[in-house]
């Protein structure tokens, strides 16, 4: 249908406003009255043939307040389909009960239709037409591009959706910058070393290589020479963190989950004798040596933009903070730790005459390069203790809760002392891009390996 630009003069007294038109608050028309009395009404209002108002209540109110008898109108049935759709959408946007997702869809559609009707149209014009700021208009259009993405499944409003996306954008840009810096550094290192062969850790059985490597789609069995395979990406290694840093030269990680032995002789000092299966050395010496090694080798495994979640015992709080501040000053430590409340009330009572039972554990959040989180979640979580795969397991449900802060499909997780591997499983269940855990104890390593295998088989991965 051709666009009819015909306008008609209509008696203001004959125009009716349907009761279902919902308006929030009093309509302010001072500026509009001034403009109409100076320049006349530039945009006619829209009415049906019987005089029911379809669009332009503010303009109608301003004309009434100016004491005019007649107003320029266009009849709804004379509009082009695009114009009619815009008007319907604008009416929808004004409805108070419209849900935020539908509002975004309507606003984006209005903008699109205007662009198809007018090649010079832009988002500022849409913003002005809809009476919103250009900044808001940009937010609507940004969120609209990913409105159906799983990333926004938990969003509750335009601003929460926009915040999720802008944090993700910041993280992605930080990762790109980090990769660039690393590759530049790698090039200089190779020049400095006069060549450069990637060091590959090949300490594994063939079966483990099969399990760990990620051949990717499109593998072929024809007789033509196979394309060069990417280096296998291990998920679990039966190695000590101290040894691994000597040889690792692969990509760094943007999320480090760190659950060292707490250094509190949790097994009652049994490492000196009477050790039972599953116990590991939990002396302060081991704990502090691990922190020192962590800080001194940060560049080996941590991206320039990275988060660290570091579990610790209050006994060593002060010295732990001091060591990080001194040895890894580019890690910014958040003041408030996260808290896991052991909901089955298990925990030690160090002094039955003076102290309560300790039924919570704490972890520090640290970041390198002011990395943004994925999503803010509560800093405490209640979950029972679970010793299925390891005597000091951090339960997966609890990790999944806190990992909402750090893990999305761009996450690469490293756990230098992964025990039964719960952090690896939690991160994979949240679609992390890559996970790598080290465990020096062969028994714990085997448990972690079989748990990860079963978990992947269940997920069909
Ligand atoms: C607190 S536990 C980790 C528990 C783990 N987060 C879980 O949920 O199963 C610490 C683990 O670190 C391991 N470990 C200690 N020193 C290590 C080292 N130098 N390299 C790798 N693993 C180490 C211990 O064998 C123990 O299993």
C-alpha cells in the first residue's frame, strides 16, 4: 500500500481516548506547547476513522491546553504497513506491563523499520523519537543482538542484561590483549633463545593421551597425509606443581583455582608416621613453599587478565596476604573472602573449652589486570562435605555457585593441586573452554581421572 501523507483537520472535541491506553503519571507538555504555538504541529496525530486516538496523546493534550479547536490527524487505515507497525510497537513500548525482553524487541524493531524507510536514519533519531537517551538506545540495541543467548538466561532487566554483556565484552577484550602480549613475548623469547621448540610434556600412557587430547571435529582416515595436529591439551597431569612449571610453555590461563594443602596439619601430623590412605603433607612448610612458587611463576601459567580463587585457613591469613603482596604485587586481593558453610555442620573444634566448631571455609578472590566477573552472586554458599573422591574435596555444587563469578565459555581454568578434580568438573559443566589440573599423588590423580572420565561420559563429551 503506498504511503499516504494526507492529513485532515479533525475536531479535538470529537477525539476519544480509549480507557486501556495506559499512561504513567501526568503528561508534561510545556515544551511541546511552546513549540506548537511557535511552529505549529509538525507531526499529525493518528486516529481511527471514528476519532479514537491511536498515537499522539501528548500532542493532543498540548493542543487542548493551548485551547485549539482542531488538530491535524492522519487516519490509521491510510498509513503504510511499516508506519502502522511502528505505531503499534510504540504503543506496546508505552504499556506499563510490557516485559523487558518484549520491550527490547519492540524498540529494536522500531529502529529497524525506520532504517528501511529512511537510509539516513540512525540510533540517535530512534532515541529522540522514543524519548529515551542515546546511551539507553545503545544498550537496547546491544542487548537485542544477544537477547536469546544462554548468557542472558538469568538476566532480569535491560540493565542486568547489559551489565552481563559489557562484562563479557571487557573480559573478551582483556583476553585478546593478553594473548597479543603473550605472543609478542613468545616471539622475543624465541629470538633470544635462537629458535624455539615448544616443550611438550610427554609423560603419559597412550591411553591417557587419547583421554586428554582434544582432536577437534573433522578428523579423517583417508590415505592423504593428516593435517598437522594441534598439541594435545591435557586436562589432568600426575605431576608436582613444582616440576610442571619447569617445563610448561603452553597458553596461560585466565582463571586459577587454588586449593593448596592449608598448612594446618589437618591429618594430625600423621605425615611424620602412621599415615592413612589419602592423607597428604599438610605442613606449613609445604603451604608456604607452594605460595612462593605460585607467585614466582605467575607468568608461566596466569594470563595478564586473570582471576585467582585461593582457599586458605585463618591460621595463616596474615602471612598469606603479606606473601602475595610482596611476591605477586600485580594481584589485587579483594577484602571480603567468599565463604563455604558446611551445611552438614562438620568441622573441627580446636579447643572445646574456648572455641566454637569451625564449620566454614574461606577463599580469597584476586584478580590480575582488573578483570571483570561474569556475574555477581552471593559470597556465601551452604553445601555438605563430600569425600567421595578426595579427603578434602571442595564440593562441586558449591564450586559451581562461586564459579558463576568467573566461568563462561571463554574460561581457561588451571588448578595446580587439584586433588579429586572437583574444580575441573565444575568448570567443564559450565562450558569452560579448557581445564588443567595437577595432582602429585598417584592415588588422588587416578580418582580425579576416573571421576572426570565418568563425568564426561555422562555429559556425552
Ligand atoms: C586441599 S587438597 C585439594 C582438594 C581439591 N580441591 C578437591 O576438591 O579435591 C590439596 C591437594 O594438593 C596435592 N598436592 C600437594 N602438593 C602438591 C604439589 N606440589 N603438586 C601437585 N599437587 C600437590 C595433595 O596431594 C592434595 O591432594
